[in-house]
């Protein structure tokens, strides 16, 4: 292989890699869990890689090199646009993170739980300070061990939250339901509330829902509930879309209430903000589960790619919180990506 062919193969391989990541993030990773899912993803990867090598080897440099160059240019423009939108929607950073940052010398961070604290001012809230604990994506499984999950719940209880919000993916498969029943417990002075995630639907949504109800966690399946507490009124809505039933009947904002929405995926943010949600709480992305230091996430199951992979955003005046989650799935491993919980204090007026 001469230098020209080597260059050609390298460019084609880069373009194939970008194409594969786009397909993986937007389609392949969202496929229902079946025995053929992983082999199918590997097959797509092999086809694209082998196709890229063959094309780079066999085709002359010009004019065929324009095809991978166009793919790479489109990716670059997309990334620049994403960065711009992400910057525009950036919310406030956490006021505190406990304990602090990951170390480059310790790449495996599967159980290195951290807690991010946020404080936001919402004039819609008329009560005393409301402390929300947001958890997601437990993906309960024996690899992580029951003790890890108990430590997570202990950490949440230490924060003395007023309400606890779970945004889905309690299990990766139905085998973990007995363990979920063993470890999960209600928390929060005014209760725990949940929606299900795609993995719960793919496992056994009825059984997951039953475990939650038995344990005193209120499941909101495309419905709303009102919580009167701390001198204020909360309208809390759960949105399972697109995995559950149609979300057509979701109640719009009651003007006298603070409207909080649980949505497993952050992809619902734009239409939820159109429904006048004040805060949307999401998980699903696992913050990428594996992150490249100084670059961030690579694989994010979202129509918006890495735009809302993790953190606090403000979209059309709606606050969006996306947690990394507690567990990990397929494989149950996190690389340079810590599991986390968000503790969010909502105040009607923050006094300096
Ligand atoms: Fe998940």
C-alpha cells in the first residue's frame, strides 16, 4: 500500500467512525435489548470499517475522497452548532460537588459516587426552600452489589431532601427485580416519585411499577399529581414518552403551581418547555458512561447527541437537570465518568 492509499484509507476510516457513532447514538443504542443487539451493532461496525478500508484502497484519491471529506465536514459543522447551542443553554454550575473531581490515574469510576449541589431561584415557587434529590438510572445489578446502592440511599437521606425524584431505568433486565425490591426504599419528607425508563419497559414495566408502589414510591405514568408542602404548591408530572403510552394527556401548567416534570430522556425538553414546565429532570444519557478526559462523552443515546448529556441547562426559561445516574449498563462499567446524584435547592428568592 502506497502513501496515497494509506491517506485515503485513513480518511475513509475516520468518516466511517463518525458515521458509526451517529448511527449508534441515534438508532442502534436505542434498539430494544435482544440477544442479537450486540452482534448487530458489531456487524454494522464491521461493514463500515471494511467498506472504508476497501474504498480507501481501491478508489483513486480524486474525486472519491470528497465523499468522506463531506461526511467529516458535516460532523464538524454539527459539533460546532452543538457547542453553540449548548453554550446558549448553559445553566449554572453546581455550587458544590462532594467529593471532588476524578483522577486521571483512576479511570474506572463505576462506584465513585459524587453529589452535585445546585441552587436556583424560581419566583413561581411561593414556599420555603424546597430541597429536591434527583436520582436516575440505578440499573440495579449484582455486579455493583446491594451495599453500593444502600450507600447511595444513605447519602441521599443525609441531605434531608423534601422530595426525591427518580427518572427511570431501575433495572437493566427482569433478573434484577428481586434485588430492586431488596434495596429500594422511600425517602423524602414529602415522598418519592418516579417515572420508568426504556430499560424498565424492555424488562418488565408492570413488575418494576409494582415494586415501586409496594415500596411507597409513587409512579407517574404520563400523569400529574399535586404536592402541597412548605407553604407552596407543586404540580409534578411524569412523562414516559417515547417508551410508555402516548403523552397527549399530560396536564399543562396550573398557574398557581411550580411545575416539575420527570422525563427519562432529556430529548423531551423542547416540547416540555412549551408546556410551561419550570424544571425538567432527566437521566438516560449516563453522561456517556465512558468519557474521554478533556473531551467528554462519545456515546450518548439522544437525538441531540452530546448537547444535553449531563448537567444543568436552561431551555426557553425551563431548567433542565440531567444526572449521570447511579448504575451502569451494557457493560456495568464507568470510565472517567462518575455516578452522581443532584441535590437542588429551589428558592423563591435567593438572598445573598
Ligand atoms: Fe439508563
